[in-house]
């Protein structure tokens, strides 16, 4: 430490003004000016380093993140330079203690803020890698790690700020350990949510962007997974915040994980359509399914399935292999349009609900049977059945099953 008493100073500098000599106040002003200049240089240097890192790793950092990250750096440098320099001004002990303690608090707070914003910037880089990767698990993992790191930064920062304020943090931490049971009981919902977030992380019931139905109550797209809650964007564009603790006790139906999307409907045709035409119509639909781009080719069904009250009902059962709902709707539209075109080309009349009213005539003559005995009925039925069986119009193995004539093991949606 320099001995300023041996220096020859002008008389006006040695006069005291509010606790300090004039030369000490003058020294504080010089230190502030120098610290401000160094702070500007440090911010410019940090800005250049940030731009260089961004260009090297192709990171797009928003301007608000840059300003928030650089401002604490400047304050941190300013406080560090000021606290170090005032030690040479031979200030009174109490005054120096106040300045030192205040500078250390500011230095600690700015370090915490810098670390907090550094986590944001680093997370942007990893989020970019997660978007580029095929594994959607990263989209959940990166936000969870970011929030966890921020939580630890804040906790560590509180400890250091307490030390700067000369608080006995060891006793406080020990007291927290003693009151841990009461705290756990009071924060059981928070702890449950933390375990719920670990369940989402380990079991991976859904990914960011998946369409999910949770407990039959919440239906929408997964937008964000946090430490405490999961946010679901509904199809009404509202945002539902669901506590993660609830995810461990409800069933989650993940529509986003479907490989195939089932489509089942019936095509009703009029009763006067001949069996040969129905058989040809069914085969035509099968060929349309085979030629469509997004249909599953190894498993579909097209059969005359029911004799309805006013129509002959053909079952159309097919699966789509599409990436999203919009494509599914477009392909379903194409298929139905092609079925309608096929029916028009073949002269198949589609049915609609009708009723036929029969009037009974009491004066009508009783119909005479051409059959003379019960045996004639049975023989006639056997004859017709033999003719139909011996001259079939249907194929033995319609293309609705696999190419080897057997059903696949992974039947879906039945």
C-alpha cells in the first residue's frame, strides 16, 4: 500500500469533504472513469467474441439475448475494476468495507446473470442440433437441461450472495436440512411434478409436436415440456398447462406415434346391382388402393359385407402411411373421388335410404306352387347351390390379404 502521507499534495486536495479528503474523491472519480472505459472495451471484446462464435457454429442469437448477455458482463467488469482500484486510495475502514461489500454483491449478481444468459445462448446451439437430428427425444431433453441449469445457477447464486452479505450460509443450509421434511410436505406437488418430468424424460410417452390425448380430457399438440408442467396447444388454439405429476397417473394416447392411420367406411349400392358387377366393382377398388401412393399395400379389405335395409353394403378398410393429418385428408379425398369415378364408369348406382310400400290385395288369387312336395324344394335348392359353387365369380384369394394368402401378424386397428 502506498503511503500518501509522504507525498506532497496541494493544500486544497488534503482538505476533507464529507468523510474523505478531496484527493480521495478525485481518485474515486478517476477510477470510475477508468472502470467505465475498461467496461466499454470489455463489452466490445465480448461482442466480437460472440459474433465469432455465432459465425463458427452457425448460431442465430436474437438481439435481445445479445443485449441481455453483454450488459451484465460490462457491469461485472466495472464493479471488479472499481473494487480493486479503491483499495489504493487509503480509504477509512468502514467506508472501504461498505464499498467492498457492495462491489462484491454487484459482482456476484452480474456473474449469476452472465451465467444465466450463457445457458440461454448455449441452449440455442443445442436446440439447433436437436431440430436437425432425426431423434425427436432431443426436443424434450434440451429444454429440460436448460431449465435445470438455470435452476442450479440461481441456487448457487443465492449462496454466493448470502456469503457476500456475511450471512452464515452453512447454518442456513443446515436449517433447511432440519426443516426438509416440512418443506417436502409443503412442496409435495412440486416434487411430484419433478418426478413427472423425469418420467417424461425416461419413458418418452410423447415428443414435441406429437398429437396426444391425455386422460381423455386434453387433446392437442405437445408444444413444450418443462420441469413443472407440459404445455399442450389444443385444436382451438388455446394453451393447456398440465402438471407433470398428473402424467404419471393417466393414460396417454399418442396419435403422433402412429405408423398407419386407419380408414373404415361402407359403400352402399342399390339392390338391383348384379353380383358380377359388385364383384368387378370390389376388385376395381382394390386396384385403386394398390395404385395409390400412401396406402398400405399388404393389408386392406374390400368386400360385400352386409345386406342392409335399403342397400348392399361394401366394406372399405384401408390404412394410410402418411406423415400428418393434412396429408391423410388429402389422400382420403383422392381415394373417395376415385371410387366415385369407378362407380360412374361401371354404371354402379349408389344407394340412399329408401322404403318400399307393398299393398295387399285381398282378392288376389292364391299363388300356386310349382313344387309338389317338400322333397322338390330341397332338391331344387341343392341343384342351384351346386351350380353356383361349381361356377364361382369370386376369386379364391382376393388382394385384400397378403401376397402369400395369409394375414400379417401386425394387424392394426381391428
